[in-house]
C-alpha cells in the first residue's frame, strides 16, 4: 500500500511538472491530494503496527513533526524557484521525493500483524518481529507473536459483532457507536476536535499566507517562512509536553491562546496595532495550534476507543477532517474579500466553542485505557439524582455487593499481615 501511494505521488508530480495549462495542474493537484489523504491514514496505521506500545505515541507525534518540517522545506524552496521561469523545478520536488522513497523501499519492513493475519505460522513475520524488537530467543518471539494474534482475533471478533449489530439495527457501524451510551460522548468529542482543528483557520494561514502578509511586511514569503519555522519549533515543544500535561489541559491552552491571538490579529488589521503585532499574533496563533489542536485530535482517537470502534472512529474523523479542510480552503478567499479585516472573526467563534466544550464536556484521556474511560463516563452519568433518588445506589445487585465485601475483607487481611511481617510475598528471602 505504501508503494502504491508512492507511485501515485510520483505520477501526480510528473504530470504537475510537465503541465502545459492550468487544467492539467488542477488534475495533478487532485492526484497528489488523493495520495496525501491516503498516506495520512496509512502511515499512522503502519507505524502503529510496527512500533511497540511504549513508542506509538512518540512515533505518532514524530509524524506530525515530519509534516511540519516538510512544510518549512517547501517554504524555503519557494525563495529561489517560485518564479515565472523556475516554477517547474519547484513542482518537480514532489517527483524527486517520491523517487527517493522508491529507492528506499527495499528497507521497508512488512507489517508483522498483516502477515500473521494471513498466516499465523509466517516465518517472515517472526523474523521481522525479532529484528524490530531486538529479541534474541525464539520463545521471546513466540510470546510477541501470541500477543499479535490475540489482539487481532479480539479486534476481528469485535468488528464482526459491530457489523452484525449495525445490520440488525439498520443504521450501520457508525450509527451503532452513537447508540452505545458508553462511547457517545467520546464520538462527539472526537468529531468536535477534528472540526475544531480545521475550522479554527490554521490552513487559511498556510494556504493563503503570502496574500495574508501583503501590506504587513515587505516580502510576504518571508512571513510565510517565519510561520513555518514557528510551526517546527512549536511541534518540538509539543513532543516535550505531550506526556507531561493532560490532553484536555493542552486543548484548553491551545484553543484559548488561539482565540486571544485571533482577537489581537483582527484589532491589528483594523489599524489599532502595528504590523509587527499582527505578525506576532499569527506566529503565536500557529504556536498554540501545534501544542494542542494540531496533534491531539489524532492521538486522542486511539486513547478513546477500543478495538471494537477505533477503526470506524478513525475513518469517520479522517473524512470529517479533510472535508473541513477543503471547506476552509474553498471559502477563505471569499471571506477575505467580503469580511476584509474581520476575516478571522468566524475562526474566533469556532475556537471559543472548542474552549467551552473542552471545559464542560471533554474527558481527560491521558493515563487511562479506553475501557477505564468508558466505565468512568457510565459511572458519571449513572450518579445523576432524579427526584431525590440516586440511580446508582437505588438497586444493588446482591452478587456484586457480596463480591465487594469479600475483596474488601481480603484487602484488610493482607494489610494486617504486612504490618505483622507474616505476609507471603511469593518468594523466600536470601539467607
């Protein structure tokens, strides 16, 4: 699939490079856009299947880091090649990068999960797992293989069950997620963050940054490059913050900071602040985006949903994200033409909505599993009191109560034995 995507990039790049009119350029951009959307789904899945669980979050953020570095490089290449005589050289970069990737293709490893799904006795899968994990002994490899096979069986069973439930209810798997009360808020939260990521206007800055900086600084391309540098630096800072701060906290800082930057930017464009303040507001806007609304909407999907829903949720989020991306790219020129200095006001309203949603409804996902998160939401909803009646405590299951009392008693006995020094830890002290 990766090779097919690379060939698609190469084809689109060649058509773009040798285009003889604007219609051929549009066709080539459509092909490259298709390849970009394909890779945005394929690459995270591929890395997730190769990486150990402890590195999946890091590699996921590094993917975003690589993307922003690519944006910065394209900005730098525009200085010598974005001219009437050299634009074909700039367009050829897509083909060159795709060709280099094809040369590196022999070093790519096949997904061991995909190989084991086709043949659970695959020796190639075992060789790849041994190479990726740095394992030395066969029994270690077989243990890892059993984890892959068990996870795949659970996921296949859950997906088949979800399809059957969707067929019986007549709404399909996606609608079945909305009917499941334990994940309904999670589905809405994931979709709200995806919409917020695009409708906050970040791509309006990247797509039309050169026209946006006209009149603000002498060379608008310089402003675009400065934004690209800030983008890279902010993404690196996000790498450092991602595992230290909660997802909800970073979303609040991100949406709140971007909202304030939008207000400052509009006021600066109205002439109340200098052009330097406008440039500073745009760069802070990009910075706040990259520490929250940039990476988190993609990371949080895997943290919210278990194997039963994660593939469907990721697919729905990706489609919504690209649809909103297309919408912003399409309508922003008209917004800029008609709203002029107030063109960022609609984005400010979107950011305000995301900020309020994060305060009121968005759950914290850091440090929790999807099962724990869903259980916490069910418990939170069940503790609502109606007409002075506590629904959660109104009816107790006798078996559950007996089990809780037995576990509490066992815990007390173990703590007492630890205090007296008679607790059996399962091993003998070295004499």
